[in-house]
C-alpha cells in the first residue's frame, strides 16, 4: 500500500528481519529491506554497538555520518551475545524472524552458537543470509576482507585507472554496498517463495565473487580480444568509437570536465557534435565519418572537441550538448550533488532530523515507488528499541527489560 | 523449491516478466529476476533485436559476448512494435504479465503507446518499472544517458582516480548494472506485496540518482570534513589509517600489486604486519603505534612494506599476509579470474553451451542458494521462443505464428 505520502513503506510490511550485521556490506542490504518497509531489528553489543557507529565520527559522543547513512529506517536493540541470557534471547528473536542476516568475520557466528544449523533448529522456515569476504570452498575462505580487498581480488581495480599507471580503487564501495545489493535481491527472492510455501533457505554471498557481476563488460571485452581487460582512464575499457571520454572545461578545476560519448548505435551523435563545436565542415569527411576512421584519428578528435569545451563551464557544456541530443554529462563532485536542489525536490536526497546529530541531508533509496522514494527515518540510537522489540516480539515488559539491563544483558 | 541440482530456479517460479529492455541497465535487472526463476520474456524487434546483440561482436552472425552475459535464462520473442498487430500483441502480453520493464530513451515508450497509463488500463495489477538516465523532474530528464554519463553526473568519477590527475571511469559498469540491481530490489519488493494484495505499482529509477547510493561513504567523508570527497588513487577517499593501499610485487607487471589494509577496529593487524615483514623491532615504537602516528609517517611505512612485497609475487604475498590475519588481496585481472578453478568449482562461473557461439564460461548470479548459485542457461537466439510464449501466454498456435511472420509482425 502506498501511504499518505505516496511512499513504499508497505512493500515488505510485516516482514521481520533480525540484523546481526556491521559496517557496510550487511547493513546496506538490510537498510534496503528496511526502506521497502520491513521491520529490521539491528542487534548490537551493549557497550558500543556496531563499530560503524564510530567510523568517520564527526563529533565525540555522536554516531558517525557513515552509520547514519547505512542504518536508516532500522530499529536497534542491545544484547550481550557472550552472556547465556543474551544468547537465549537472540535465539528466541530468531525463532520469530523471517530473515536472519549476518556479516561477521569467518566462523564467528558459528562460535557464538548462532550458525545456520542452530537457527534452523528453532526456525525451520528462516531465510538465513550471510556475507563472506571469500566464498566457502575458496582457498581464502578464512581470510578477512574489507571493501578494498574485494575490489582488488574481484577484478575491479585491474580495470580502474590509467593504462600506464597503477590500478586505483574506485570511490564507490562496490565491495560493500555492491555486495549488499546482490544479497538483498536473493533475500527478496527467497521471501517471495516463502510467502507461498513457508520454505526457508540458506543464502551466502562472498564479496570477491560479487565483484565479477559488476565487471561483466570487461569479461565480454576479454572474450572478444582473448586478453585480460585493461585500464583505460576515463575512456571505455571495452573499446567503443571515439569520441568517448572527458574533456576539460573552464575554469580548469579538479572536476571541471564534461563526459562526451557518441553511440555506435546512432551515427547522428557525431554529426550533431560537429555542429555544436562549429566544425560542420567535417560532416561527411571520410577521415572521421565512421567509428573505425575515428579510432585512427582519436587524438585530433579529442583536441578539436577540447577547443570547444575549454570555452565553457561543465554545466553549460552539458546543457548545450544535451539539448543537441548528444550524450554528455558534467563530472559532478559530492558537494555539487549535495547542493543540487533537484535531488531534494524529487526525494532522492532527504533531510533527517537525528536526535543527537541534528539535521542531515542524505541520499535516500533512489527508486521511486509511485513517484516518490520511501521516506527516510533516522538511524536508531544504540538500544533505542529495546522495550519496543523485546515487548512486541517476545512479550517482555518494561520491568523485564530493566532487569536485563541491570544484569548487563541488554 | 530447490531443484535436483540445489539451484534456486524456483524462487520466482510462476512470475511473468515482459522485458522491453536493451543494452545493460534494464537487461541486468531482468536477468537477475530470471536467475531467481521468473519467466522473463524479452520482446525484440524482428530485424536485429536488442542492439546489445551487436556490441563487442566476436564473430559475424553471432550474438556478442556482451549479450550472452546480460540475457542468460531469458526467453526471446520478436514483435514489430510499429505495426498495429505487433502493438496489439505486446499489449495482450502485458495484460498477462506480472511485471513490465523498459529502458528506452526518454518518451519512447509513451510514443509507442505503451506508457504506464496505457498498460495499467489493460492490467491494473501490473508492476511497471522504468530505467531513466535522469529522473523525471530533473533539469536533464529528456537527456540521453549511458553508463559513463551516469558515472560522470552521479559523482562516481569525481572520487575515482589519482588526486593530482583527471577523474577516471571505473571499469565496473555502475551506471548500468549498478542501477539495474536497485531496480530489481524494488521490483521484488513490489512483487512481494502484490502476492498478498494484487496491487500494482509504478517504479522508476534514474541512472544518475542510483550512483549516489554507491558513493555514500564519500558523502560521509564530506559531512565530516565539510569538503567534497576527493580522489585518492588506490588509497581510501574516506581517510583511514595507514597502511592502506597497493604495494608492488614481483615481477612488476601492470597488475602485480597486493592490497594491504590494517583496520582501525583491530590494532593487532599492524603488529602482525610488522612481524610478517621482519620489522618486529618497530612493535610498540610510538612513531608508528597509533593510527594517527602512522598518518604522519605514511611514506616511510609504505616504503618499508614495499621492500617486503617486492620480494614476493602477489599471490604469495596474499597467502602469507592472509595467513597472518592481515586483510590483504592480490590485484587480480579478468584473465586470472577467468582461469581460477575456484570460481567454476563453486558455481560462481559456469560454462554454457550456446547454440551459435559455442561454449562460454561466464560469471553466474554470485549469491549461493542452498550452497549453489542458480544454473545459467544460454541467452536466447532472436525470436527463439515465439511459438512457446505466444502459445502459452496468448493461446496462438503454430499456424497463427507463421501467419504473423509472413505479415512481418514477428
């Protein structure tokens, strides 16, 4: 049901997710499910919670922006999983959940006594989902991994950077969020089936494995050439006909560039581009007319385009080129995106009011449901929902929870 | 239900998806749904089909590897949407579908007469999903976009590359596959609700908007520093304590590097690393002991690590470091990944037998369901399922389809 604000809070209404994840790969997965309306209950240690609360901390005593970004729309409860009572309670919660998600280091969840076999015993219909660094059965299955390790071992870095320079790690956290999104898809597939059959399922995704999914164009290039895919700077690792790349704009800052691309599928792009840059004289010139001819004359082509782009700022260049039907885009930085009113107007960025961090404008779930992305709710404070969840899921009352707090269990 | 091979073909069994997508952003979305067991019927023009069939073509007359990678497990039918009968048939198919997905250029689907309002009229319960380059309501909503344009305008490029050099476009196709994955999540959320309520829904994702989702760590860095996030080569745009980066290995080729990272959350990583590189003498030395101290001495630290890494090849370095509990990963290229038997053994890469292209080992859906990724089936030939789908969905017989072929409709 769309709610009064046209948001999609109801897609997964009634779905209960027990969330034992931290940092980003797991939290990005469960946050997507929370944005679609699931009740996501984050289980954290009572002392300091998800270590992500302390990353990129802006002010002492506050949760980090990083935590706010990856834990919106969730609930938080605290449980000491090393105490027998804490373990008992988390197991009881798991028996009431539809989905259990974790991304601890290899072997940790089993050492806690919360492995798949243990949880399945109390809840045969559970969807049990795990993020690993390296997949079970891989020579590295016991190794630790973080985003950058996955990007190195999963091929992303080998195809990112300039051809004659070392690999770079893209700023996008593909190893984390990229993996989390694939797991979310499988969780949702399993939930769909479970709604009909009640059947549970075990899901596992490894960060290294997930990276291959995002560089399949490079695997296509390799299959065509017989050679490993290369780094191509701002150009296309997969080839493609010139022009395709970034061109310098005024005033010449670090991100003052416009990307221009002319599709092979549409030869008119090249002609329109020649018109825009005032080189109509070259329309039909065989030196430049076909994609193949332009490959041979790429440096000249890049230079004649740059003569034009240097006279414009990147936004102006993008407007002029776009209006002429040529695929073009300014290289925008996070500051420009943060301050562009279009994102807020369309609900793609939303401002939350966090109880201790104050107002924060952050990217929301970017898919619009009935015209609007789901409404972002601030990430929970540590243990904010102890009474709520332990009450609603397990029937404990306020005094019970007080007692647990006294014993150091919550 | 898991089938005999332990695969997940059944998660979305019975779900019918009418797929009017081409190239990658749309096809990657519907392929994920096909891998989870939905019946995905790709509607293509009878002449040449999805233009992606002709990208990166390896041999004349064959579908491209690119097409094979993004259209596995789907069916293909041909329909001339510019003929009245073709339009009638696609509308009838839409009336039988659960989900309709398209990623044509802005306005094209409406000009065909297949916009949301038209489809909703014949199927009020339809989940109607669209990929745009720029979102409805954006100043650029009518502009064309491709993967690289989205990566430029969505912030990805501004945080990818070296700090003192121009931005690069990561080899990962975040603008396409990255967007497709987010749409798949929303489609699945909508399907889950629809199973209970029968309710349809309109979904839209813009490639530019989707990019923000993948660089949220950079938005966190910006919130903490007050400045736009920067490019940091192979290091972390978000900061983080040294060592974190790539280190050169023998024999010194383009991808002969190992990524080494020491987590702030675990100070033992640094001590273990000093032991591995034979510098136990520095354990406890205040010049290097804390993250903050290491920031001040980063060049020295990088050099002392490089002295060790240069003596090893990247795989050996990864093994030694990993065994010592230090997060580390070799920079692997697509050739090394393609030839690593572990991926095939675990079902992460699977070899298909394509009727005209022959055998092709390709990345599969990387999430394991009950231990195994879903089985990859070869992408369809153009119109391969005309009889099958027009029969099963619309009750046409072989002669009907023959007639349509004669009239140029299929």
